[in-house]
C-alpha cells in the first residue's frame, strides 16, 4: 500500500517539497517517519546537514543531548524497545566487542567481579579501588603471592577470606594465580612466599 499523507495516497512517482531547500523530490529522497507513517518534511540531504550542524558546535551537541533526554523521559518504552531491537540486530557485534574489551581490560574485569563477589559475601568493608589493585600488582611485580610465579591472569585473593567476612580492602588483598587459587579452595591454607603488603600509602 502506498503511504498515506495528508489524506492522500502517494506512489513512487509522487514528489514532495522539502521544507528546507524547497526542492521537489521523489519520496525516496525523504526519510520515513516510522512512528507517524509519514515522511519527514526535510529531504534526506537536508536532514543530514542539520544533523551535522548539530554536531558541529558544543552547544548544538548539548541541545541535541538535552532533547534526547527529554524524549527518553516522555517515551521510556519507545527508547527501550528501540534499544533492544538494536541489540538483537547487533548481538554478535556486541558480543565480540565485549570479549575484546574484557581482553583489553583484564584489570577492570577482575576488579568488577571481585567487588561484586565481596558485596555478596556481606563483608563490611568493600572499598578496593581499581587503582589500588593495580598498585598491589605492581608491588608484587605481577607475581602470585603464594608460588611467586609471574602470571597475566592474577586473581584477587583475600588473606582473611570473604567467607569469614574478611574485608575487600587493599590491606587484605594479594595477587594469586589461578592454580594456587584452586589449590586454596580445596586444600589447606597456603602461605604467601612474599611478605604481605607493608601498607603505607
Ligand atoms: Zn532539502
Ligand atoms: Zn600461584
């Protein structure tokens, strides 16, 4: 069915006048306004120019941002639907992006997961910052505190364990390699081969 505009059906031979440049163009030169089943009043060319001019200045950008935020408040369900549609369409790309991000930011991934775990365990202090974890790693020269081996995948180990409400804070955390980590879980407690931090910041 051809689009229905202002009480009339339009076919592909119909022309429409752009409200900006004033030129008459075929309908395929206009974006469809999907919510209203109409065409936008500006032609695609002019629409693009407007978008670019918005991006050109900081004020324009801020205006656009504010407008988008107002829209999101008025139509949260539309924004949500649009987002999930986009996510469905780009699922693979997103997954690849996340995988790459996790590879590029092992420190952050490590930090987030252990912070979450600490929060779940109900330990009272949960204030380890990523920068502090980075500093601990540097102090231990990127070696496991228990076997002294260098490893790229060091986990945060709580000297006083989380299960006993040990705090998730700098003084209670040492780097631990994956194999020592699993040994620790099933066997007797391991002794750090390096002295645990003499913490003075
Ligand atoms: Zn135009
Ligand atoms: Zn180890």
